[in-house]
């Protein structure tokens, strides 16, 4: 019953989004009369819940979402996306869809760019106000995801605002809570028996974490997923390619293959954007020689690095 | 007080109004997890208020994060919570002691009433008898004490110090925190 | 100094009886009605402490010192709490407030026993009032004595007119 209820709400929000998107498209074309936005609190409980999915897809087409996909490996996560520019005159280097939120957490979106920028700002803000300034450490991925999801949920229930028109993928690395030696022992058994489970450590052992957040405020953990345009086919592709115990390098490779399947146009360092969660990138530290300092685990690959991966495909 | 793979934290039990003793059963050390402890000296009402506040905050942390709070995280929580009251502080000087749940390393630190952290490798003292405690700890403490020796050291230091302070004493609680084990002992002490 | 003290001492008491306690009483009764059970003395003491602690840092703090005595409705264990206007709460075997503390606590230290009976208790109380009559410079207006037992609260007759001479 609870599920059903949530679905209805989604539907309403998506419908609203859809219309909002339509309105904006129309507005830009200026060829059709403007459709007034409907208040998002109006929704029909009689419509079957399935419709929400349809309107989700419809919305993504309208907004020309771009495929975003991620793969979580045993030692990291890949976020990959196509940077689609509407004109050859744009400067691709200034376009950026993948953002760093905390040194260990990165985020990417499908949907409306301006809404995403606002959410990135808010995510960075709450990670400090709700966490860094209280505990002097950065939030674990799930906590940040919950905070961002709260921001998005509140937009569905507040008056005078429309929901955020984006789906997010948030990838991060968490420290585990198990004592070191215990975690090491458990790690050894999995490696020693050559039976990699591919499970990320969860909150006990820590490791890479990947979440999807929807405009409703619902969030889902994934091992690999895609959002945006042709997400369905990308996910089917990922289902075939994903194996347990994937290494980060393989994950980048699979991500590029999946991207290649689903996008038209050339793939090069300028048109592809990749963010990875991997081992600490100490070379990104501003100052050297600080005791106990570790580099950010999240970083974006440079166009040159992307080119290198593409040539190796 | 830090030992080898263990820490100890102790407090006296007196509650008084200036020179008048009201109660000899007022513990000032509180437990916030398997191996996270907080000692509070200062105004009695704020000792209760602050200990209740952190019980609430730590319980919320545990529910939200589905894990126990680490002493270092807790210390930063104490610091930020006290500094929140920068211009109307709680009149307490807290001490945090515990073992890191991941590495098992001892952790101790102290604070002033507005949350400035004082990290230490050996011992932290606080309260009306802090000067006496400094003297006793400086002379009795040595590195790498085992749990039993650490108990003896902290107990002797505390009892000797409070005996030279008219405003402290009347019994003591001593906690020795080891990995997977916490020992709490009640010292009767002088009741005069 | 003494004149001011007398005025303040009586002022304290009147407020204690009608203002703050009424509020507490109402809330304790509300709890009893809602949950169909009485609060335990410990729970009530902590509730009162919470109210007082909130009030302490408010614009107009309550200025009351309280002693809270009660018998747990379930375990029948008696308990006594000492609570001052700063909201410092302590469970105690015996207690007093104000100037009386300086005279009574030493007597109670000597004569109180954990398993004494009510009659013995009244005797020690009488020793305390005798001492107050003898030493306290403030005019002594008599005592109201009540006993809290598991069966309820009852008034105890107390001889206020006993004349105590200074030795």
C-alpha cells in the first residue's frame, strides 16, 4: 500500500515536470502558446501507478537527457557521461556535468542543468553544515545522499516551488567501521579462496558506494546503473557486462563500451566526461608533507586520460 | 589517562555548594558507547544538562548512521556543541576518553567551556583539583602502562589530589577501558 | 543583612508553593491521565529538573529550591531528590535547603540510618528543628510535616510549640 502511494506521488511530480519541460521547450520555440504549469499538489489517485514510469520516460525524452552510467567495482566507481552540446560553436571544456561534492564523493545528473547546479551547491553546503562543521569529518555517502534526498523531497511538498527536474547518481567511498584487523581477515578469506563476492563492504567494511536519487526524494543503492536517455538499453548492456569483483580499470572500459552503444556521434576526450572514485589521489593535494593527509578519492579524468582509455578500447 | 592499548578515566563523587557538601553520590563520568566516555566538571546543573544533551546527540548519531560514534568524532561533536554556546557557555570543562573502534588506539582530550580541544598523549585533568592532579599525574604517569597498572596509577593520582582539595573527593569512580572490556570500580575514598 | 535574609527566605517559600509546583503538578497529573499510571519519583525528578534547567537560561528563570520525596508506585522504593534553583539534581538519603542546611546536615550525618523507621525519622527531624530554634537567628514559624508512604501522603502532627532553651 505504501509503495502504491509513493508511486502516485511520483506520477504527479513527473507529470508536473513533464509539463514544465514541455512549457520550457515551447517557450524557447515561441511557436506555441504557453501551457500554464499545473500545481504539483494536484494529482489523480485513480491513475494506475504504472503510468509514472511512462511519464518518467516521456519526461526524459522531452528534456533530452543524456546517458549517465556508473559502475561500481571492488576498488572504485566510474561515473561516465556524454557531454552533448547543441552547437559546434560551444566550448566543450567549459561544460561540466560531473561535480565533486566532498573529497570522496562525486555526483552526476540527468535532467535540467540549472536545477543540478543548485543541488550541487546545496549538497556541498549540507555536507559542511550538517556534518563537517559538527564532526570535523566528511559525511559517509549514505548520509550525504539522505541530506540531498531531503532537499529534493521538501521541494515536492513545499508551496510555491516545483520539484527538482533531475535524477542524480552519487558515488563515494566510505571508511568501514569494523576494526582494522577484522576487516583485513575478512578481506583475506575472500581473496584467498579466489571467490570475490563483488559486494562493496557496506558500512561494516567500507568501500565504494553508489546511489541514485530521484526528484521524489527516493534513493536506491546500485552496483551499476544508468539514468537519462536510453538508460534502459544501457542498463541491459550493463547487466550483461557486469561481473562480481570487477577492477576499476575494467569498469572504466565497460563504462566506455556501454556509452558507445548508446550514444551517437564521436567519442573523444572533449565529448566524454568521466569521474572516478578510486584510491586516494595524493598528487591532487595542494601541500605536500602534511602528516596523515590523504588525497581525494573522487576525481575527474582529464581529457587526455579519457583519450588514452579510448585508444586502448 | 592513556595506557598501552587501554585508557582510564576517573572522577570524584562530591556535589557541593561552595564549602557545603550536598551529596557524595554525584558521578561525573558518562558512557556514550562501548568505548567512548565523557567526564564533566564544573557547574552541577550544566554537568547534568550537557551529559543529557550528548546522550541525545549520540543516540541520534547512532540511529542515523547505524554505527557507534568514535571517540575522535565525539570529541569534535563536543567541541562544536560547546562553541555553539560561545556567548552563553555551559560552565563545564569536559574530558573525553576512549579507544578508536577501528584501530584500537587510545584517545583522550580535554576542552575548555567553549570547546577548544586540548589533545594529549598522556593525561588530561579538569576541575577544582586540576592543579593537584597535574602534579600527581606528572609524577606518577609513565608510558605503556597495562590496564592494572593504569588503574593503580590513576586511582592513586586522583585520591592523593582530591585529598589536598577541600572541594573534591568523597569517593571516586574509575573506568579502565580495554578492547572489548570496560572495568568500572568504585573507590570509597575519605568521607570527611 | 539579616533583615533582608528573612524577607527573602519567606519570599522563596511562597513562590515555591504556588507558582512552579502548580505547573509541575498539572503536568504530572496529565501524565497520569494519559498513561493511566503515575510517574516514578525518579522520572518526575528528572522532568522537574528539565523544566528548571530550561527556565534557568530563559529571560525570567524560576527561583526555587526543591526537595522531592516519593515512593515508587511499582517497586515501592522510597527516594529523595535535592534540586536547587540552578537545576542541579542529586539523589540523597537526607537533605535540607537554605540556611537550614548548615544546621541540619551535620545532625542528619550523625543520626540518619538507611533503614530507620518513620518514628525514628520524626525523632531526628525534631532534633533538627530543636537545633534550628536554638541557633538560627531567623524567627521560626513552625513546621508542616508530611510522610510519603507507598499508601499515600499523610500529614504528621508535629509539636511546634516546644520551647527550646539555649544551653
